[in-house]
C-alpha cells in the first residue's frame, strides 16, 4: 500500500525567483523556512510529489476550465511565462493514473490531462524546494474562475487523496505540497497590499488544526479581507485534510515588494 510521508504548503509568487533579495530584513526567515522544507522533503525521499496548485490561464482557458485536474504525463514543460521559471519536470503516469482511478471511484469528478504545461504556481515551489529531479504529479485546483469549488469540497478531496495514496500498489511513498496565497490582490487597485493580520489568523487556524473554522469563511469575506489571491487557500485546505494533523509554521513574512504575504508550513501526517 502507498504511504503519505510528507505534507506542507507554501506561497508561490513568481517574484520569489525573479526578485529573491527583496526585503532583506524579512527574507531570512523565509529562506530558512524553505531550506527546512527542502531538507525535510529530501529526508522523506518520496517516490512521487503531488503538487497541488492553480493556473493563471496558461494551461487552462475558458474553453476548457476544469474544477480539479490531475496531470498524467511522462514529463511536463514549464511555460516560463513573463520571465518565470522554465524547464521540464519529470512525471509519473502510473502514480497519476492510480490516484485518478481511485479518486473517481470514490465519487470525485477529477479530470485528467495527458498534456499539462506548468506555470509559475507549480514551478516556483518545485525549484525553490529542490524538487526538479523528482517525479511530480501536478494537481490543479480552480482557485480563480467562478464557480469555485467550496472549501468543504476541497477538504473532502484532501481526505479522498489520502485514501487514494494509501491505495497505491506496492510501497509507493508520496509527498503532498500545496501552493498558493496568502493575502494578495491580483490585477486589482489594492495590488501590492498585504493583510498580515488575516494571514496570521489563517496560519494560526492551521496550526490549531481547525479547518472547520476556515470552512465557515465565505469567498466574499476572503476577497474583502485578503484579496482574490487568497482564494488559493483551497490548496492548503486540501493538503491539510490529506495530512490529517495540525500544521507547524516554518515561516511567515509580509512582502509588499512581492505584493503578497508569504507563508510556509509543514503539516503533521496523522496515522
């Protein structure tokens, strides 16, 4: 049977790679957090890493926009959009197909893409965490084009993903990395603002393992207080439900020069 050996979440803004020296007085805590996560992942040594992220109309356009989608390819090229990271990432079609089959059988209408180029939401964490040599399963979650999947459905899908992982054949080991958020406003007049109070409250709920509080938040409330980019917390909810335990905060900093609040958490994998 398969086994979940690591889970965590981090923000993914392209400026992490393009402008790595912003806010030097705050950046050390983030560098340390990413280094810790990279070391943890290396020690866990998973056979495959499921990266739960969104897309910014690079791979999915309005003519074919799924709610959830698993990539199933031998490799994934990067878009390298707007100077963001390029390259190619190794895939694992057998793991992807095994997860997809089990999720659909469990009642989750997850699409499958045999070709799925990756934008910066996937590539920034892959490169920042040293995952470019590992087999990756990209798991797309619609976080920006209404109707969005309810937070509760993302919680349920996270639990379903854990069951699907444990149903994989052999001794397959899997890590799950979610990426997105936290507070930021994309393409709106508030661009560049950060709501550190909201960010810390959200991160505190994860540390307490209190997903039920997060599930009471409406999209309207999130939009008002933390911006349209904060709707990406769907990926975090999915990952923490998959892990089953509370989170450990590895680092947080408001980064106005990156136009975002950056959070990095490790999630405890419950038995």
